[in-house]
C-alpha cells in the first residue's frame, strides 16, 4: 500500500502549509514590533472583536483563514473561544466545491455556521472560562527596546541591509525565492480532493480552473511578497532574534513534521475504505459518522457527504453537522502547537455538530 502514496505531493503540500503559517507568524511579530504592541493589545482587550474576526476569517473558503487564526492563537492574541469560533465557521477546501456544485445551499450553509460559530464563541467567552488557556507560555510576543528603535524611529534602508547582508538575511531571502520557484514551477501545490472519483469528471475540470490555480497561487504570491518585504527592511537583530531564533527554530520543524505525519496517515488510511460503504439508510448513524469523520484533519473525507447531499442521499442537517466539525487542513498547525487545544476544540465542535445535526434530523431539516 505504501507504494501507492504520493510522497512528493505530500511533502509539497506540507511545505505550502508550513510556509503559510510561518509567514503569518512573522507578519504578526513584525506588526507587533512596528506598532509597539498596540494592535495586539487592542485585540486582546476585545474578546468580542476576536470572535467576529475569527468568524470572518474562518468562513473564507479554503484553509488559509484558519491558519491565520491558529497563528494569532499561538501568539496569545486570540483566546480559545475565538479559535473554536474560526474552526466551526471554516469548511476548508470543501467550500470551493460546494459553491461550485450547490451554490445556493453553500451560501445558506456558510451563513448558518457563521451564526452558530459566533454564538458558540460567545457562550465559551462568558461561560467557558476553564477553556481559556493558551497553547504557548506567556510572553510569546516580546518587544525589545532595540526593535522599537530600529523599526519605529528609523526608516528602513533596504540598500544598507543588502550592502551589509547577514547570513540569516541571505538565508531567509533565499528560502522565499526557492519557495516561489517551486510554486511557479508547479513543484509545490495545494491539492484539493479529486471530486471526479465520486461524481465523474464532469465537475472536476471546472473546479480546477475556477479556484485551484488562481486563488491559491495569488494568496501564496502575496504572502511571499510580504515575507520578502519583512526580510529586506528589518534589522539584523529582529531577523536573528525574533524570526530565526524564535519563530523558525522553535516552530518550523514541529509544524512541518506534525503536518506531514498527519497527512501521511490520512493518505494511508484512505486506501482502506470505499465511498459506497458510507451510504446508509440509517440517518442517525450517518450523522454520527459525519461528525466523527469531521475530526480527521483533511479535506477529502468530508466531500463524501457533500456529494451524498448533492445526490439527495442525506438531508441538509447532516451536511451542516459535518461542516461544523471538520476544518480541512486548518487545524493541522494547531495539532503541532498544542494537542490539548486541538482535542478540546474538536470535542466542543463534535458536541455542537451532534446537537445541531440531531435537532435538524428531529425536525426534518
């Protein structure tokens, strides 16, 4: 079975996910120093704003909004309630497929889970104080006087930085340029689940052209540009102490290995089941299966229920329940940062999914 696994593709997807999370962490660190921590303090002081922003980021199709929320959570800017809000609101890559084949229901579903996500986030905020733990030690975002002097009182000099370029700066810039080369050459790609294996090729080609290339490519080009800007204008102290010594050395390998390991495991397990085995006339059993499968940090399995709904095999309530629990690849970086946060978040989402799905089945929705 191992020979059927596309290790090259898994490594490429892992690099893309890890790169996005790393760059988002760097951007957060850079903005925190640039603003002397004012923006992060304002967000920290407004849990309600955190929940609204997390819901908006989560409902954006794809996994990148969820990655951003995980980065904000890892930096102690977002509370656990905001993290749960985002993970309920997100549907991962499946959102693209749903908007392609069931657009009216996709819009309705996103509106419903957005409201549910905000409601659950508010409930956790006011009644779930015991869940308000962070996945990192306090003081994750630290501002040194040297950074304030370099980033606030002095204008960045790209020419000076390149004229006396340090090894760290050269390494970071070279890494981004290599990533861009891999991205533009097609070496790295964020693959979506092949819908043609479930419904035939009729929808797959359209979906590939609609979002797989343009949307993902543009997003990664933007974050690569942001990374290059930060590497060009930042002081050597900021690059070496914060970006290299703190973010990359402490987070890169951990996130990369956990992401790759989870994707490898899911790809291996996916070879042992048939899609037809998921179809059952017992809707309550299908609801439980949909919720449990939603725990898997992968985009593919959830699409089974999207297609079952598309063919009229399951009601809308089961599709909603599945969307509430699953978050595509969005939670993979969280699994690397804090298993406690990951499994607590999933447990809450399972409970919400079962309640919403069960009520839907009960009233015939």
